[in-house]
C-alpha cells in the first residue's frame, strides 16, 4: 500500500509542477529524451550513407596529450572512459574513418542533442528567409509573434535572438529550481510561459546565452511558415538529408504539443553527422541548396566584435582557426573543421574535465 501511495504521489507531483519533476528526475542526463513526450521524424524512402574506411583504433600520434591535464587520462581509451563518452565518430571527405560506441550503446542507439538542437533551428530560420516566409532577420520578432505585447519586445530582432543578444530576462541555471530554464525544460506549457517574459535591457548590447531565444526562433518559424515546426523540420532537413533512421523532437506535453526547440533533437550519431556535412558543404546537399550558402557564410564568418577565442553566431560556435561546432549539455558535439573536410560527432553522459573543442580541433587537424 505504501508503495502504491508513493507512486501516486510522485505521479501527482510530476504532473502538477516543473519543480516536482526536477526533484524526481534530478539534473539533466543523457536519458532525458526518454522522459519527454516526442513527435516523430520519419526516415525517408531513400537514405544517404557515408562511405566507410573505418579503423579499429585511433593512431596514438593523434592523442592530444598537451591539452589534457587530468592524470587519469593517458590515451584515447581513458579519454573516452573517464569522460563517459557514448559515441565518437570521425568523417573526412564523406568517409567514416573512425566510429566507436561505449557504455552499452551502438550504431542504432539514440542520443539526445540537448542544445545541439539550436543549430538545427538556426538552419530552419535560414531556409524560411530564403523562401521569403521571413522577410529579414532584421525584422522585429513582434512582426511574427503578434501576441507579444510586453514592453520592449518590439525592439528585439530575429538576429538578436540568433546571436543571443535579446536582452530578455531569463536565468539559465539548471541548479536553481526557480530559474526560468527549469520551468521551460521540465514544464508542460511553454506557450503559457513565454507570455510572462520580460525584457531587462536593450537588445544588441551583450551576448548572454539564454535558451528562450531559440524557443522564440522556433515559434517564429512556425508562425511565418504556417506549418507545425516538426513538419517543417521533417520536410526541410530530415527528408532531404536522407537520414538513415527515424528520429524525434521533444515537446513540452501531449496537451501543449510544443517542440522544445532549444534542446530536443533525438537521433543517431551518423544522422547528426549528416547535418554537419550539410554545413561543411555550405548548405548544399547532392546539388540541392537546402540552407542558403549566404546563411552558412554569415554563420561561420560572424561580423561581430572579437570577444574571445570563441565566437557565437547564429546558434553556432566558431574559433579563430575557422572551426565551428554545435554544442549541447554534457558535451554533445557536431564539430566541423572546413580546412580538412573533417566532421566529428561526440556524444556522452558528461563532458569530463577536458576542453572538447580544443581536443576535437587538434584531432581534426591531424587525422
């Protein structure tokens, strides 16, 4: 009886508020995609397959020893084990050179993207601009989100959202149960939550990473195109890229039915790599321009003032060497080195004590 009461009590907590779900689920982990309702992405009738020239091991000369301070990490095996890597995939010139899975996963395993999803949403914005559905990234977001009446939103442009410079008040801390990100990540009514947003500073002044910016971008794509976001995602990316497997998008709830566009693409590593290959090829896929070449160029060559060795532009990160990557919580990466035509996909249960971006840059340069 006590066990039944406990189960009922937990069910009530989880259904009633996001704080309860945070308590039950604890911090975000790699299995979170199993805890959210999802909308399907269906593999097309014809799939694209990378060529294969797969090595069983990575050459020891590629190991970035100079970049790792952790004494427990002495080679690739310990790098992968100590960081709880679940998949590691290296592709050069559309050929898989290395592919390995860990911790019980394999080629058929689903991995959640976390914020890697943001880069997919950016691509959809670019496609909508090319189709004339969105007139310009300099448009006010209220041109499309006509219900946003709160003071200050009219000044925010789509470009401000893309570059995380909206000035919207939004706390990104997952450890604070009362921060907005917890409500948005664990909550079940995103359309209601966004009506309570407020602007705390003028847009365009400061870079501040806030997931709500990407959520609003997803809403704008949906409103501008007149079709559900998951349908646009399927038609403009999943199908034309010839994904090998079915995937899914996390939503807030079956009732809300709103895609959590800031965090929830669930796919296999090879299909994540296809998205990286699309950007490596400047948005062109087998002769079809899926994402405008100008959009990719603007993304990876940001016209922003230099803040550090890593830039943020259009929901991607770019370093001074020209490498760029989509990044998600716990160290999910789609990393692209355009100089060497290399794509690296890394997924994991944590990112460990290493700087994956610099490690992937060095591996991609030497492979």
